[in-house]
């Protein structure tokens, strides 16, 4: 997709006229029209502004689809649920620590096909969930409908999505290794800032160990294993309910291998 079609599709999805988008960008509606019909391109310095207004990354605005997105789109094409339908154990721990006896807002970051988001919604939480994969989000929506519940599924990239409203619970499983080291502080600080007092973060992340080889189906590009224990250091000023490191067997890609993962539950005091 070229930039013009991305702008056109996103603008329509947001219900903006060309004039509305033009006003937000301080350009003429003719400029927007030219971008959309491919007779002109926006100035380079406008790209981050357009992307922010349309709620997408600059990469997505330029029509770039990363290898990671392609990989997950392929995995999620089937009727079956690639990650199964059994909720992550962390969801039960969330329920124990913060039972939904009052309205609690949850955000599932990198929700995949939505098994955890749907489980939490079924149990009474107010759940929003995002991923970069359209097919994952579609499957999540279908699962929620089937279960007679609702999750606010939306497409976003964890690398450039920043919270601007508060949540009580932030959950993320198997996703933080897409966050490069140089933006980890910024992302975790934003998540911590927009978490209500007594709110919790339940997160796991793949970590590097010299004695564990990288998975055979894992592309090095765009994946950045964390240092062992690193995740916990970003939460030194929160109460750490659980900090655990586990090694587990995996058969993805058809070849048995192992992963090491740090698991954390932290509470904002
Ligand atoms: C290992 S799967 C985990 C899915 C889900 N959390 C689960 O446990 O079932 C990783 C997920 O992260 C998503 N993902 C990868 N890069 C992402 C990014 N930059 N922003 C948001 N999601 C991303 C993938 O599309 C995929 O669904």
C-alpha cells in the first residue's frame, strides 16, 4: 500500500473528512486530496504528525509491514488458535490480587488472538487490547462475540503507542522482546505513569542466557531479548509481588528448544 491509500483508509476509518484532517495538520484540503490520489507526497517533517493523528506508526504510514507482522499474520490465518485458548496463568494471579469487585480497567499489550483479554473480560474486567496483527485482532473479536463478552480490540504498535488515559492493570505476555533497549525506559515510564494507584503490571519477557540457544524459528531482527532481571529494575520503586525466572521447553518451528523467561507482577504504591 502506498502512503496515499494508507492516509485515505485511516482517515475514513476515523470518520474524518479531508477538511477535518487538513485542519488538524494546518494544510489545505487540496493537499490532503493530492496525497490521497497519489499526485503529491506530504513533506517529510509532517510524517510523524500525520501518523500520530491517524494513530499509526510512521512505518505503517509508509506502508511498511515488518517481518514480525507478516510472520504473525501468517500464523493467525488458520481457524485454530495458534496460542491455544487457555488463559495465561498470570490472568489467574491478576484475579487473585485484584478481583473485579469494582470496575477495573485492563490493557493487554500484544494480545495476539485475544485469549487472555477475552478471559479477563468474561470475568468482569473492562478490557482493551491491542496488537499489530489484523488477523489476531479479528480472531479476538470473534472469540469475544462467541463468549458473549466485549473487549475493545484495536490495532497499535507497542513501539509508538503511548498511554494518555489511566488503567488499573497492564498485562503483556511474550511481547516486550520487540522493544529495543533504547526505548524501554520511555515505554515503561509511560505505562507506570498512566497506572492508577494500587494498579498492577503483570508482564513476562524472554531473557538471554548464555547456555540457551536462540529458537530456530526466531529471526534476530526486530527481537531483542532482555537481560536476566532487567525487567524488574524498571519497577524498583513499585512493590514486586512476583519476580521469577523460568526455563521452559518449546516446539515452535518443529524443532525442540528452550526459552528463558522473566515473569513479574508489580504494584504501584
Ligand atoms: C508471542 S505472541 C503473544 C500473543 C499473546 N500475548 C499471547 O500470549 O497469546 C506475540 C504477539 O506480539 C505481537 N506484536 C509483535 N510486535 C508487536 C508490536 N510492535 N506491537 C504490538 N504487538 C506486537 C504479535 O503480533 C503477536 O501477536
